[in-house]
C-alpha cells in the first residue's frame, strides 16, 4: 500500500514535534535522516551498529518543524556498551510523537523485524509509520512484495516506500510524519539543522573515516574523543583539532596505524576533508591512538568516553 501525499494546512496552523527512526542495525536509518534534513548530520557505514548516540536532525518547512531522532539499531546486546545503547533506544521510543520503523526492501522480513514490531506494539499511544527503505536497490515487484510483508507485521498508521539515494517519496514521507505532530512553535532556531555539538560531529566524522575499510572485528572497538578544537592563535583561517582514537587491544592499534603509518595517514586525510566541509575552514588534524583495554565492558571507561548510564 502506497501512502498518498498529505496536503499542507491552510489555516495558518504550525506543528512541531519529534519522530524516531527505529529498525535493525544497518537498515538505512542514518542515511534516510541525512536525506530528509538535506545535509549530513549522522555518519553512515555499511557496518552494522554504526550509530552510537541519539542524533537529532531538523526538517523545517513553512507549516512544520519535524525533529528526526536517529537511534542505534535495536539488537541483543553483548557488552555493557550494547546494553546502554539498547536502553537509549527504548527510552527514546517513549518520548516521540510518531515512530518510523525502517525495513529495507532489499532484505526479507526476518526475526529481527518481527521482534521490533512486537516491541513497538508496547507503545500503543504512539503511531508507527512503517518505512520501506532502499527501494532503489531492487525491482518494483520486490518492493511491492516487501510492502505486503511489512503490512503483515503490525497495525501501522501508514506504510511508505522510499529511497534516500534517489529521493523517491521523501516528500511523501515528510508529509505523513508531519501529520502526527502537535500544534506548537518552532523548537529550534531558524537555520539550525542539528543540535549535535560541533566537537561531537567532528569525532563522528573521524570514526566514519576509520570504519571505511577496516577489518570486521574493529568497528565496535573504536571510540573517538576530540580533546581540543579551537582556531589557531593568530590564524583565524585554521582550526586545530586534537583527537584521540581508542581501541581495545594493541593488535587493533596496529591495524589502524597500518604499514609504516599508511592507514592512519589515509584516515586523517579522509576525516580532514569531511571536517573542513563541516566547519567551512582549513583544519589541522592531530590524530593520536591509544589502547583502552576492553572499554566496551568497563563502566568507568564508558563514562570517560561519553557513554553515560
């Protein structure tokens, strides 16, 4: 079933509120949020469980302000970090005006999707819109089949197939989500696209650069902290950034550094380009790497790295 565009209000009413994208890891939640916002506010990767924080992206139009909350994918946690991320998602689900359940068109509906449908049914007062993502990756017949399969998962307020890559039906999805927002004033200043602090965005861009091409065992073992970020004294056109990458074992440190430091240099160059685009300034990036043994399982180290209870 395909959602029909919802006409905008003509009585001068303005609505504002929150939606949360939920779904299994790696179903396109962050990519979809970036596409709707119109700029990159969340990092993306082909690696599952890339998102570790609640990130807000803001979609603003004359009749509405839609704040999209991108969350880590729900999964069975295997570490203390996983448990905290899982708790973060569950608390977010209970605080939004409408939930968007993302299911990719390119994968069969499986146990993870059914588990999520049951979880979302525990929030009966919050409408859930099922979003079939990645429709650009499959034929129209498979999209239709997936829409039918998703419809059988639960009692959805609507079902919308989209593609964040081609822009297919992104305007329709926005209309549908806006329909469930309450009347109110804008929640953020005009022109603001996210409430993520710049230093956190920079740390995430560095982590994204590391995730691009590293071995399978490494992504969840990496954390990045920006320790210093400021314009260079006497040079307002250059921003100095000191960032530390934390891994759990010396062998992982060797992977990130690479032969004769080649991998670390590649990561630094890729991250610096993204950071310069974000900040609109030349950047000198000082990247360091340290071992924090088993930090994903250590409450003290989790707090130090910004993952609070």
